[in-house]
C-alpha cells in the first residue's frame, strides 16, 4: 500500500546531456571511440564465438544487475539519477576499458622488449594494469564532475559513481576474457567462455574493479566537495586515495611464486581479496558516517511532524530502517510497512531538497520541492494514522495527535 505523492523537478535533476559543456562532448567522443575499438577487437571472431559471447554477456549482465542493486542502496541519503549512473557505467564498460586495453598492450610490448616475454607476462599485469586502468577510470569521475557538478555534494557521491565505472569495466573485462578462452579452447568455445566467466566471477567478483574505482572516486569527490578544507589537504586526501586504489589493484594482480601448490594459491588469493574488501569497508564506513552527520545537521531543525527524534535516529543505517519496517509490520501489517518505507524515502528526498536550498542560500519556505516533500509527508502520516486507527480503534473522545502538523495546507 502506498499513497500518491507529488514530485517537483528542479535544477535539471537527473539530466546528463549538457551540450554546452565541453566535457560532455569529450565524454561522448571517447565513448564512440571505445565502441569502435571494442567492435574491432570482437568483430573478427564474432561468427566463430557468437553463442559463447552471448552466454558470457548474459551471465555478466546478471552480475551487473546484482551489483547495481547493491550500489543503489549504499548511499542512504541520496538517490543518484539513473541517467548519471548509467553514464558512469558506460564510461567504464566502453571508453575506459578500450583505452586501457591499448595502453596495457603497449606497456606489455615495452616490458617484453626490455625484460623478456616471461617477465612481462608475470609482472606486467601487476604494473601496467593498476597504472593505466585506474587513471582512465578516474578520468571518468573527473568528467562527470565537469558535466554534472550539481550531483556531487559529498564524498559518497564519488564513491558510488566510481564503483559504477568499475562495474562497467569489470563486466566488459570478464567478457573479453571469455572471448579469449572461447577462441583458444580446443574442445568447445562454450566450454572456454563458461569456464573463464565462472572463474572470473567466483574469484574476482566481490573485490575487483568496482572497489578500486570507488576508492579513487571517493578521493575525487572529497577534493571537489570539502571546500572548507584547504586545497593542500584536499589534494593530499584525493592523491592518497588514488594511490591506494592503484595499490589495491596491484595487490590483486600480484603474481604468486610458481612452485606454490594450488590449495595455498587459492587461500592467498582470497586473502588478498579480503584485504581489499576490508579497506573498502573502512572507507565506506567513514563516508557513511559523514553522510549521517550531514543528514542530522540538515534535518535537525525541522518540526516534529516532519521528522521526530526517534525517526531521525532510525534513519542512520539500512539496518535500523529495516528494523523499523519490521516493527511496524508486526503492528500494522504489510500496508504499514509499505507506508513507512515510502515515508523514509520521502524524508531522504526532503533532505536532498533542503540541501539544495542551502547551497543556493534560498528560503526553504519558498522552495517548491521542499514544500512538496512536506505535503507528501503529511499525506503519508495521515494514511498511517488512519491505518493505525483502523487496526487499533480508540474510545470515543480520544484522539492520536502524534506527528500532527498544525497546518500543512
């Protein structure tokens, strides 16, 4: 059960196409270049491995959908526009990986010429991969800042967009590995593609490119948004996080000694992955705490009927929100849970609108999107009160006045 709410779009919210900004045309041009380059790589073998290619795309598409769902819930206090999120994904999937493949191939040729082909095959990925790929993925975050600066408010925004760029990169990289294995497999192109795809997802899926790029994006957004800090401090944080993203990538690509047994290699591989995941969780937690402090500062002066102290506390984490939904479901059933979910989402929308007004030094009482969110909250609360009265009828003469708005007309 949900109630009809109104939505007012201001500040070109959700738009990505900005034809008057040069960065947009650079972004679009590199996407076209990347698409042509990837087509040139896959085209010659397409007829030979078409079936295996589509199977790999389907499996990696499911992986992308799962990661997309998770990333959409990491930022608890802002909903990034779908168009901008898709632009980030496409940058990683097309432009970034196409240029990275060219740079990596050139680097491996140089390494082989100077140190021998065996050395290049062993150590090249640990050196060329982090240096080339992280630069080009981070460039995507920078271009997003130049194109849609209004969607970068706090460091968490850079983390989300960076992770989406890494996700696009990861998916297409997995597909290219599947194509290569399909071609060289002596038994079946399907067997080669499936084995490569499954191994890549099972081994590298939880801690690969989305995490590296998220760390770099976090640093870029910190530099852009934390204007109260000195330029030197912001640059130091951004630079350190970028170096950390390359170090995480290098750690994952670091080769093992050739005489190690397979069991130990598997343990060490997952050990490296857990280190990478742990570093990401620490940084995400720090960014999430900053998001929470921002939300409290933004909403703390709102009247009780807009958001109560208990509701403000319950908004802190996804876990606390889910606990509140479970509690109200026990009291009011699924309809109550749906309404509370809608209420929590409206509180997030109100926070975004209030922040926009604060950035423009405007008056919240005159902001149409702020007033629309408050009207929506009042309507949802009225429906909750009606549902509560239906479930728990009160004696005549008593009235539940909790969260009552004096006048929201």
